[in-house]
């Protein structure tokens, strides 16, 4: 199984439009961050977690040739507004694209993309999806996907575990009952927005505490704001912890 970070930025992306701070004006490629998403490839299948507003560019950059399923963490704009850009994969594959979301997120997707779900446009050319509600662990082509309930401020959202990898973006707190789902990991991917506290996101300090508690072999931080300059912030992290960057690929045993 291979995981690719399609995007590692916060909801505005980095650089932020109109910002002239040192990170937003940095020429370093790792300081350019599109909205947060990952790609999983295994058994000839391709699974995307979240379709950001940058999904089309991410797919072109990574030369994605098929999408077999989309799994959603939650329905905020920076995680769902690229759903329509899955259309070319539907046209090529000629099958509705399975999408997975919890009840709250699926209701939001139905409202945002009414035309996709109702299929009433007379002239065709619309993405067709095959919706699946997440109400517990589910299987995707022989891999068990375990939803991890976390809090994004007051909003319940999902992280996901496959094998010994967990992806937990957009969280400010992890309930005690979810902690066992994050133990025994080879790879842990966590939201780490910035150093300064935020009401709906984890900070670098908080995510480092979780790494120390959970003891994964490796950890990667994502959903990064423009307060963190990649090279400088990365140098301050422990040897087994890294800031992720757009295009980073890691192998999962």
C-alpha cells in the first residue's frame, strides 16, 4: 500500500491569497500547500480521502488515472468542494464512484451537490456516485477501514485507520474511547495547524504529546498553516516526526 499526500495545507491553502508573510512568499516548494487530502493505492485500486477544492490540480500533478472510491472525513468546504472533479474518472470507468461518509456529512453532500444526487439534468455529463453511510468499520477491496471519532471544535468528524496507518486531520480533541484505535501504529498522520492554540485544530505541541503517548513508529503532521516554515519547523521535530508536504509518498507495510 502506498500513501500520497495530495495536499497538506489548511483551509485557505498556503500561500494565502494576498498575504505577504515570509512563508506565503517563500520560494521553497514545501512551503506551498494545497488543501488537505491523501491518496491510497493498493491491489490495483485507488482511494481518495477527501476531495478538496484543489483536487483537479492534485490529480494532474500526481497523474492519477483512476479513482475507485472517495472517503470523507467531514463536509467542510476545504474537504468536499472538489467532488465534481471526480467526473473524468466516472466517464472513464463507466461506473458510479462509491463515496463513503457519516450521516451528517452525507446530508451536507446531498445539499451541496443536489444535481449529482438527483440526476435531473437533462443533458447528461454529470458525475454519478454510489453513496455509502459510515456507521462502523467497512471493507474496501479486502482492506478493513476503521472510522475514528474525533472532535473538530464541537463538530464530530472522522479519522480513519487502515492496517497500521491512521489519518486524523481536522481535530482539536480525541475522545478517550478512540485512543485504542490509534495504538500499535507504524504511521500516524495528525493535524498540526500551528504553534499558537486554535479552537478547532490541534497544534504542533498537542500533536507531539499525542505522538509521545501513542508511540507510532513514524508520525507526519498535516493541515499546516502559514505560521510554519517547512524547513525550520521540521528541524525542531523529533527524529520520527515530520511535517508532511504536498506530493510526499510513503510505503505502508
